[in-house]
């Protein structure tokens, strides 16, 4: 089922990366036909054909958003949820019901901020099944209460500052098996994308007892973040148009990072394709599905470029369902999916 969503906001909304060029929307309606895009899978290494068919095509599931982000599969609901950052909402989509609003005021909490343009971004579930959100408006990592079946805008702050200074606008996050949260903090939720009082675009770790540790302060635009299946490597996408790269770091026993290096350089693709490095997810086989110029790049742990799943749009993030049957993507104003092998 494809659903079309249109929203009636009368203001021009800030873009979160330079490649986002969404147009203003008006009313809400639904359509039952699914559109299959002509986007193709470009194979650079035969290993990619074990992951996705060269003939696979994207399905557009829902559209009409301002800047869709942070997709997350929730097995309990048999649904994918995702942020629309400027709309300050989280949406839900499933096969049975199509599209619906899952959570209002998702990133700038409170009834007075329902039409704020600083919503949630990255989303994950913790070990208990609670939803954790990167909130642009509230500038924090938060936990939603109560359970995912009955969401409302009641949040518990997990982390909101470092060394007494507020974060910029936490963007994406991942949790390890010990309950440590790793997250990036670029300034995309702040006016004019300028770094706030914290003075850096950092990468941080939050321990289960909410101790915040600065891991990296030298990246210009840290964005998507992910862990290797063995939890020994941290991957970070940098969305700097002057230096669009995917980095890898070894994770030490104390949770700190070492041996940072460039795993993949998107520069050649950035010269000719739409988009910048943004979100990423790590497949159970260890390959990184990283959004970037042109769509979703499949990169192995050694930095080999296996393939590119073309979206024809600036692509913000992606997510797998539980069985890795589908890859869901948030691409500018659309929610899409493509079938994997």
C-alpha cells in the first residue's frame, strides 16, 4: 500500500542538509496503489549479488514529507516508524493500515511546540523495548514513556549536556549490548546549522548510569553511526560536502575509541549524484548500508565498495526489518523499501 501525506505548514522550513529541496505540502489523503521506482542496483563487486538482486526496485510506501529520517522497524507492531524532522512528528507505516501519525511533538516536546520544525531524528529501541530518540528541539537523547504500543509525548531525559553545556542537536544513535549509547551531535537542528555553546560537533558515549563521555571532537559533521556485529568497531558517516567520508574506529575495552581511519571516500559520487553521507545501518553479515550521494552504498568491513542501491533522491537513513527481508529508506519526502536476498 502506498500512502500520500501532505501537510499544511505555511512557513518555509530549514533544511537539515544542503541537498534537501522539499516543497511545501497542503492537505492529507491516501491512495492504495504502490509505485515501483525505476531505480537500479549498481553492482561493483559480485558479492553484492548475494545481498540484493540487480533487478530489484524500490517501492514508494508513503510520500509528502518535509525531511523523513531515522527509520526503525518495530517487530511488536509489525511496522516501521520514522521521523519527519521539520514536522516534529513520528509516523508509522505497515502493510495492514498504511500510514498514520505515531507521535506528535517528537523532538520539541510540549503542546506549544506541536508545529515546531525541530523534531526527532534518529530512533532506536533499548533492550526493554523502550523508544530512544535524538531530539533536535529539546537538544537531548530521550526515552519515550510509556511503551511503544501507546505512545505519547512524555519523555525521560537520558543525556542533554556535556561539561555543563547543552548539546547541539543529537542526530543519530546506536546502543551496544552493555547498554552504552553512542551518538553524534552535529548542529543541523540549530539556527543556520551553527554549532551551539558546546563549541564542537562531537561524538559521545552515554553509559547506562547516564555518564556522558566525549569520544571525538575533531569531525566537522558527524552524522550516521553504527556498530559492527561483534561490537568491536564503530562506524560514522560524515556529511561534510568538503569531506564526505565513512570512518571506522576500534572500540577499546573501556568504550573509548582508537585507530580512527577513513573506510570509504564518497567524493567521486558527490561530484555527480544527489545527496551527502547521512545515516547508516550495519547488516548482520557485517556489511555497512550507508546512505550517501546517489542512494544507499553497500560497503564491506574492509572498505570494499560492493554496490549502490540508487534512490534518485537525497537519502537520509535506512533500516532493516527483523529478518533482513527488506531495506526501508527515508529519502527526502518519501518512505521506500527494497527487497533483499
